[in-house]
C-alpha cells in the first residue's frame, strides 16, 4: 500500500534569519559533459570549464554548480559513482578540479559540487567486495541485499519499481537480490548503517578541505527507506514528483542526516551550503529540508513543473513563499535543468509535463522563455540557470535513436528517456567542428545551424537572449528591490497577467497571446521582448503578448 506520512519531521529551531550569500544568489548549472571540451575527445572536461569561467563571471552569476565529475563507469552520466574522491579521466584530474575551484574563487565565483549519496556505482569497492564475499558478508549490510520471495527466491523481495523502469531489484549469481531505485548499476546505500554515514562525513570533509563552497545533494529525499521495505501496492506508479509519499522517498529519517551534515559544514564557517534535490509531494514537505539546522536551499520543482499560465504561476509562487516563510529559508526558482526538457521547448508546446518529444512553435517558445526568465529573476530568493538557457537553446527533439545515451530510454515504463535533448553540447562560436565546444566533435550530435545560437553570434546583439540575461542579471545585482526577501505585493491586473511590487520595483508579465493595456506601475527598466514600453499620458501602457517588463517605482 502507499505510505502516507501523517507526522511532521522533528521540530527545528526558530526560523533562520541570518544573512548568507546563497539567499539571493544566481547559480549556474554546468553539465560537464556538454559545457566545453579542452582536449578534443568530444567530451566536455574540467579544463574546458576552467577556460570558460570568465564568460560566467561576465554573464553575472554568483556561483557555479558542477554536475558529477567523479570516477564512474558512466552508466548514468556520472550519477553512478565508483570513487567519490577521484576524478574520472574523461574529465581530467584532481589537480584540474583544484585549479578550477581556485580560479573560480579568484573571479568571485562560488563552486558547488554534486554529491550522490543515495546510491553508488556497482563498481564501487564496497559493492564489488560485497558481491565477491557472498551472502552474510558484512559489506552487504551497507547496501540493501535481501533474499527473494517465491519457492526458490526467484521473485523480488517487494514490488518496488525503478525510476528508470522495471523492477527496483536485481538478483545476483548467489541468489540474493539488491535494491536500486535507479539503474541496476546504481545500488542503493543502506543509510541505517553507521559506516555509510561515517564515509559520507569523510567525503564532505575531503571536498571542503579542497575549497568547495557547498554541495547539491542528489536524490536528497531518497536516503532512508521505510522500515521493513513494505510493498507499495498494486496499481501504484513510481514518480519522481507525485501526490503520494512512497516508502522509499521523503521519509522523516532523512532529516537526521542533514542536521549532522549542517553541523559539519559549520566547522568550515558560515558560508558553506547544502542544496537539496528533494522531490516531495508538496512545497510544505520540501520546507522540512531547509529548516535552520538542516539544508540551506531546496530546488523548487513545483515551480519548474508549472506551465506558462498566470493563474497557475501565481498559485505556485504564493505556495512557495508561504512554505519557506516559517523556516526562514530562501525560496528557489528554476526553469530548466539536465533532467527536463528545456523551457524554451516546453513553452513552445501545449501543457505536457517536463519531458516532451516535439519541438513545437520555436518562436513562441523563445518569446515565452524570455518572459519567464524575467519573471523568475524578479521573484524574491535564489535562482538557478541551466547552461545554454541564456542562449535560448531549444531541446534537441530529433536525436536519432542510435546516439541516445539516457539509461531510462533503454528501460520500459520508466522516465520518458529523452533527457539527452537538453544535454547536447552548447555552442560557443558560429563556425567550427562543434560550434566551439571543442577542437573535435561532440558526444551528442549538435543540430545544423547550432552555431547561429552561439555565444559569439549573440554577443553584442541587443535583441539577443544572451544580452537579455546579461542585462537582467546586472539590474538584479544593482537594484535594491531585487534579490533576497520573502514578500511580494500583488497588484490588480487583468486575467492572464501577473503584476507584483517589491520595494522600489515592480514586475508585469502577460502570459496571454494578445496585448493588454494596464496602468504603468513606474518607469520601465527592462522588457523581455523589444524596447521598453511607452507610457501614455493617461498613465497606461500596452503590455505585449507573452512579455515581462521590469519597472522602477
């Protein structure tokens, strides 16, 4: 049966009001495979990222979040870690990582690294030894090994399904089964075992000693499983984000882990941060992860999942701010990442979830994406930018099947398996063998004309998406009414329009397909499309379709 959590997680201290750089930071996600390739092997790497750091500084972001670069067989693009203290050779060396972190700090950029604590690779030394030693090995207790059901143990221990499709259990040659909520190459750790907790405390210290500013915690909601690993029940489907709490997600026991980690980070000062990737049924449940003695931020997947619709956006904005207010954590806002269809393509289609297979109306999608960006950057809290969204990149929806590498693509009944489309290497130059990504090709093929969307093509063009991002981030940094905070004041607006005020600032966003006329709340600062609107003598202005305008009040 489905597991319902009726009791809240343990009470935390009063709301956190201490200042912190993360409260209004704009954090740029780098997917190392696809950002920049220095050695010409077609795969992005750490030296490539290091070379492009000045671009990120000029863009105006505050921090860089690096997706996994650890030693890995790459069964799931590095989210299957074999050694948490080593760099995979395809990305470089530990010295390259240290140099990147140091260069970023010299430029005034913080560095956040991905941490994958829910599972390891099946090539991790612990798991390999556990398999070799067989049933009864103490190392098997660090994972979830179980005997099977049925006459000869031929059936999985329970009915859990993998997020990537198929059973969440794989049988070993000796007859036991092990749990993997994702791919079979990603066995889940048993976080009830003290050795697992000790090991990750050591891993945190290793990277903090090198100089990282924080950790984005992958599957932060998945570490603790319900006691006894109970069945879900017939008819239930496994979803990353749903309205039910599953026995393997969002269990209250995870919070003890993060309170321990928060105390460890505090030993390094008050400027190191933890960011939760926590898919929960509600934003109220998400808020449990960011109470004052736990994490500092949590991704706002409810906002990411919301379509370009004024009523739906206002509802999720209000709910997000309300959920974070009691714990004093900054609300976060995000439109795209490495796991979902880019928002320039999502908004080019009718509402259809976060993984789409059709390109839709490219011009409409870009116009809405630009408007959604200004709306997001105007909201109080911290914002995340996924590499290439500042170029207005669409998802690549027509990749041939033979080049796809998303592991869920090859497993039935899991995620749609089309995440490769948002991972195509980004273009830096108009021409070149991989549009400036590197001196060779690229691990996923880039579309024809990709260079026309490149950094080189857009730099200096005042109408380009790149220059819009640069201008918006500059205004956000300088304007006293933007950035941190918890409050906005909604202004009266026609149906389909969002209008709100913050100190000395206002924002108006038209999500409809037609222009609307409404009172000007101040002097125009920046528009997502075209020139700033003219204010008529009667104090009104025309807000074009699918456009956001910033105002100084």
